[in-house]
């Protein structure tokens, strides 16, 4: 147990994300949708299929995403390389992707979390009647 605690602390991975990474649907090529906090396996399947249609899941890069909550209170999370959450082109892409898949994941409103490589939240966006983003304090 002590060795696990030392390993966990040394990785710097978000404890919340680790807890949310218990159940997943595998879409091959290292592409997985994790689901938690009220989201079902069917919701994860629908999310992954929508990401495949939207070509976010394209079979070329291992990618992990998360879906949580129930329709009307959905949270979806995407991991990005350092700084992509501050790149307006990337944030616009996430907006377009979310607009494309929102009906498949239960409709608006939906919260989009942009995470760093250690699964810490860096930016929070919301799609409702519009698209608003704010950095995580």
C-alpha cells in the first residue's frame, strides 16, 4: 500500500480523474471513453460513436475522453497537450465538435472540460444558448 501511495503521488495525476477512470468503453487503437457520476455505459457508447463520426476518434492516436452526469447536466472531458486550452483555434474546434455531438449525448447544456496531460482541469467551457469558456482558477 505504501509503495502504491508513493507511486501515485509521484505521478502527479489528478485524484478526481483517477476515480472517474474506473469504467470505460474501448473503441480500439487506445481510444477509450470513460464514464462516471451518473453517465451510463450506453451514454459512453453514444459519445464514442459520435466522436468517431466527427473524426475525433480516427484510429490513429490513443485518446481518452470522459463523460459524466445525466442528460441536461453532462460533463465531457478531453485531454490535450500543454497549452492547447489557450489556443483559440483548438477552443473553436472543441466548440464545433461539441455542437456536432451534443444531440448524441443528451442535448444542451453541456460542460466541456479541457484537461492537461496529468488530467487536471485547465479550462471549462459551457454550451447552452451560446459558448462560454473560462480558465480554471
